C-alpha cells in the first residue's frame, strides 16, 4: 500500500522531461506502471546525449593522471562578496542561485566564467561513503558540491551547453569531521525550510569563499572534459575536481537527506549518477606529484604534501 501511495503522489505532479517528470535517481524508481520515472541506467531514453562518449562523473585514478604544467592556481572574483542568495529544493538537490558577478579564471581555463548556481549530491542519512559523484582511486566520499559557471559572454546555460567548453564546473568532495564546520551553519539551518520540491528560502550574509577550501589548498586538482551529470547530459563541461576535501560533521552531512524530500515523499537520498566510462579521455592533474588518497600509505601522502607546498611557494613568490 505504501508503494502505491508513493506512485500516486508522484503521478499527481505535472511531468516535464527537462525537470522532475521523466528522469529521476534510483531511490525514486518505485512505480511499476508505464508512467514510472527513468532511473540513471535509463536516462538515455529521456535524453539521447546521456549515452554519449564523454559523460560524467568518472573515477579519477591518480596514478594515471597526466601532469599539466598549465594548470595553475585559479583566480576568484567576488567569491568573498557577502550577499543574500536563494536556496531551493529543485526536486533533485538543494540548489543555490549565484550572482553572475562571481567569476573564475586561470586554472588552465580558456577564458573567464561567471557563476550560475551551485548544488549538492549526497548519499544516505547514515553518511556511508556513497554520496559523491566523482571518486578518487575508487573511493567515494559522503557528499559533493558543484559550482556551475558559464563563459561570461553567454546569457544563460541554454547558450553555454551548445559549446564544448561552454560550462566550467568546480567540484568539491566532503569528508566527515569530528566537529561541525561553522561556515555552513546558515546553509544547514536553511534546509529545514526547503523540505518539499519547489520550496525556497533565502540565506543572508552568504559568502562562497567560506564554503570551500582556502586558496592555498586548492592548488591540487584534476581536469577533464565531460558532461552535465543530469539530463540532458550535455557534453559541454570543463571539469575541475579538487583533491582537498571539505570537512563537515556527521550531523551536518545528515541534514541534507534528513530535511529534503523527493516529489514522491521519500527522503532525498543517493542523488548521484553512477560512474561513467572514460572512453579514452585523459585526466590531467595540476600536481607533478601523485596526490595520495586515504587508502594509500601515509608516508606517500606526507611526501606529496611537502612537494606540493614547494610548488605553491614557487608559484606565489
């Protein structure tokens, strides 16, 4: 009976193939009739581009990443600007609309990109290591943040998706910490106000710079050409995945799946796309030293940290 109720609730909402109607994440695939939404393995039936050869996310194998000396530190414009933003439950994630005055350049990007929005992908309320979209050496993290930018000469995402490098997404992974991250207090508090799809609220004194690692800890990152990780899966993204994870407490990580609901009334869990094949693509790295993941020897990690600090010193001084 519970399954039937969920199906009825889902079908009572208007369908929109570009929004919440036809595609969904695996936990939402709980109806058995012809109107059931399409899970990640069937997204190509909703948008053919989802079966393309340059899809995202991917597993980043650090030992195979190719060092690219042109991948210098990024330049961030107005990331430290304090303003009021809107956060919304868009049916698939918690999404924050960003001011277009926020921009990013450098980092091997072909031009300057302006911010559009940011959103999150996470796992389950027990905070198992299954929430991130990208993995590093096969290791999945509890959550992942995507800050979406488009070339500054484009009006919107609809224009940007038509160009192979029209979009630049900065991806940040999260680790569970023993103590809460105070920089996330306002954001975490806002989640209880956007439980249902379409709900939105504002966050005052929002400063993007406080939510991500410090600039000196963002010198190590990975770069590859890929796609949006939701339909229409356009292959128009210059991907950057940073090696330094953001630290949140268990309670903070749990706040996302515990507060937000899918259209069908179920907790919004496991809203990430399965890994996609590289299909011959090369993943590049900004560091000439392999960045050790938590599964590698601590000694290797210390050596990499030392070498990376030398690289950062020479770059800035």
